[in-house]
C-alpha cells in the first residue's frame, strides 16, 4: 500500500530515548507525580524508550532520606509489578543498604540527588559508592551506572559512568558562554576541566577581566577563536542602536536587555551584521553539544577502573 500524504516512515526516524521521571524538577516546584500516570505514559511510549527511570522520591535530610529511599524502593516494586523494568535510583545521603540491594539485583542503576550538592560532600559519597559497592577490587564497575544531573566535570572524569545526563550545555549557552577545552603542547586536552568563556555580545561579564572573550589576553582570545573556527563556527559581529519602544524588529535584529518600565524610555536593539556565537544562542548550543561529543570520545571506553587516589582537577 502506498503512503498517503503526511504519513511518516517511523522505521527511518525511530530514536531510542532515556526517560527521566522528572521527580527532582517536580520536587523543587512542590508538585507530586502520580505513579500510575507515569506508568501509563511509559506503556504508551515504550516502543521508543530504551531506558526509563523509576519514579524516585526526593528526601531532605536525616530520617527523611531513609523514608524517601524506602518510598523510592516501593515505587520500583509497583512499576515492576505493572510489567515494567525501570532503572533503580539511589540518592546522596540514603542508607547504603539500598545501594547494596540495587547493585546485587540489577545490571544498570542510577545515582541521583547530586544537583547543588557541594564537592566536599559529593566527592567522598561518590568515592564510597564506587569503591565499596559498585566496583570490584580492581576498580572495575560490576554494573552500569547512570549519573543524573551530572554538572561537575571533575565527577564525570573521575568515575567510570556508563552514562550521564546534564543540562549544563544549554544553560551555559543561554547564559552567553561556551566550553573550550584546555590547550597544551599544541593539542586540545579534554581530560582536564574546560574553560567556560562568555562570548555573547549581550553578556554582563563583558567588563569583567578574564571572564569574556573581549577581556581576556590576546593569546587566550586567539586560542578561543581557533577552537570556534576549528568546529566550523565564527564569533560573529553586532552593532547596537537606540529606538523607541514601538519599534518593530527587522529580520536581522533582536532586543538587547529587558523592556524598560518607563514607556517613554528608549530600548536598545542589537543589529546582527555577521551571525556567530556572539549573537546566536543556537550556535552556542551546537558548539557546546560538540564539546560534549568530543569529550565522550576522549573518555576511556567503559568499563574502565576507578582509582580513588587520582587527583581531582580544579574547575578553572
């Protein structure tokens, strides 16, 4: 049978997705996710879901962590009894008896609750997780481990994750910055924490020495430009003008800053003369995605051994 106009060939466009329950985002907003709605959603889309996480429960501290860990465990069982195979999730501060169970019973688990946790707390916790429970005496992980909300480069490079997720790439680009690998001996070094440099023409850091591409040394600026050009992008060029608030933006223009409360005040328009990472946020998105793709190629092939004595690099 021939295809009708508008039909989609799903066999050519199929992708496998990793579904996070969204429990952390819901918790921060004070919203509760119904587990049966979550189960129904998974069943409706299971054909495109390669992995889907358990509906975890976020605790605060102390005894709340044990209560949350038990509720998360019960949700795991509810979802399994409903015919699903969710990824178990263990959080910072929860009793290690739950991690022991997950490591024993499953071949792929997730570690969560790490967002906003200071390094002084997170590093010893992760060291204990990997050294005592996840890895064997050689440091080789016994199971696959996913890192939820992995925003710390030092943690990405220190532990043998099978997978991680993070919104760092897009948050960084929308704040006007890009990630640039360290440059040493004529080569890009992805095994050290990257340099986060502001490039946006609207960035408030433009006047801060050492923070913006316009305020770093000429040598540093050339390294950043070389990296941008090597990935097929350019810095770009803009000019600015004052207009009335009734002004209608043209195709190559965008507003600079927020609209003034005073209706008679002028507004600033950014005129994009040459599109580039300084004035197009989508280009910064793409460049940061490329950075993480390159980083993935430099990380040793999983499974690789965890070595507790290895030095943790500083972020900048």
